[in-house]
C-alpha cells in the first residue's frame, strides 16, 4: 500500500513538505481510538531472540529510528507503534533555530538517497522537554544534542552541557553530534583535542548525576583511518559508552544521479543506499581495531534485513533507519525484524 499509493502522493510534494504532511497525519490517525490498536497489531513483532542489552539498557529489538526524523519529540508515542526498539530525537540545541534557508532537502530516487542541509532546525531543548514530560510510551529514547549555529566552537561545550542538563531526566542515552556537515565548522570539533575536551566535559557533568546516562559519539563516514584511530583512543580515554557510525556523507562519488542535477542541489549531507557500504566499513574498522571495546550503533543505508545483518556482523550492537523508511515505508521495521529472526534462528 505504501509504495503503490502513499509514496507516490508524498513524492509529489517537496521532501520537507512531505515530512510535515506525514507528521500531521501520523498525529491525527494514530491517536484515533479505533486506529491505534490496528496500527500496533499491524506492525508489532517481538521475540526474545531480538532482545538486546547494550550499555546497560534493555532493548526489545535492535532496530531504532535515527535522529533527524523526530527532532522535537513530537511523535514519539505514535512512532513507537511501528515497532521500533528505540527512538532518537534531535539534534536539539539550547535555543530554537530555523536552520538553513529552504529548499534544503532533496530526493535522489535513482540512488534511493536524500541530500539535506537542514542545519539543526529545532524548537530548542526546553520545548522538547515539555513534550517528553507528557509522553506515554515506554520506548527507549536517545537525546541527540548539538550546538547552536551562532555559538563559536570555543564555547560549544556550554551548549552541549545545557542540553545535557535539560534532557537528563527524560532520555535514556545521549548522543554528542559533532558530525553534521550542515552547521558551519561543526566537524572541526571531531579533531582529536577539541573532541577529547568536549566529551570529557560532557562525561564529567553526566557522572555527577544520581543516575548517569550512557554517552555516545556520532561520527562522520568521511573520517580517515587515522582519524578513526583517534576516535578509538578518545572513546577509551574519556570513558564514554559508545559510538554511532555514521552520520551523512559529503562524498558524491558513488551517485548514479547526473552530476549536473546533484550540483544543482548544492551542499548537504547525503544519506541512503549509497552510504551503506561506507558506514559498514567504518563499523568494522572501529570494532576490529578496538577489539570490540565499546558498543556501536550502525546507521547508514539500512533498507533491508540483510543491510541490518551486515552491520551487526561488522560489529554493531544496534542499527537505525531513516532514509530507508522514506523509500520503503513504515513496514520496514517489521520486515527487518522478520529477516533478523530468520537469520538468528537459521544461521
């Protein structure tokens, strides 16, 4: 139904317009007393074989919704009905910001990919907190945090700590995002010394809490092996709990969409099928070089159960989807879980 009817309707709209149109209908339909149990029964599939315990948290299954879809925690309860094992909100910043000028999201159907340069558009961390206070579902929630565009890198630490403080009672784990290509100079924070300083500050603030939450680092797929070696060292030195690999890429070399068409779309992070191989390579490198010293959440190009299996076998403990759901539809979660069950039960 999704590919035959809903997807063609959505793809007639601009990507960002389709996103908010989808949000509106999810809020409206999924909360109808008659529809809600139907949605849940249609998409639910749980089995003890799918359960995972990672960085001290118990996940009912290893498939999560990546950050970026529900930045402001508007549809957590509704998206939980689709069978996700966890949902990551954000990226959130201390102050609200509009993000980059529109248009800022583009589809590449030939590559089953998306280019976005959203720029951390969100309503600010306090607005998200108000929604989190009222959520109903018990799905595991990750809080992806960043800095405001106007905050210089030398003061970035303050922004991350503000978000940590505000979200701490309401999320189950944190993600320090320094890898988006859409905030000027943000990726400079991935350099060894600035990153070590930032993560140490976040870790210290977190450890002072009565119940510290797992702290993860989200990295770009465009890092060199030397930079990945630095990431391994930094994770060990700071004592954070894991890594999310990977964010979107600035590399366009694997696209089959025409170069002129891609150039017309402009700058931004690329996600989708073309990212699958590289993100899995990064996962494997981190896992093997570190001796599986820390958990990894794999994200990038997950469209099928085999994509998820590839990342899990490369060393990921959990995986996330986003662009795959846009192209494949909400049934992607159940489809992947079916494939994982078959794989685990018949290796």
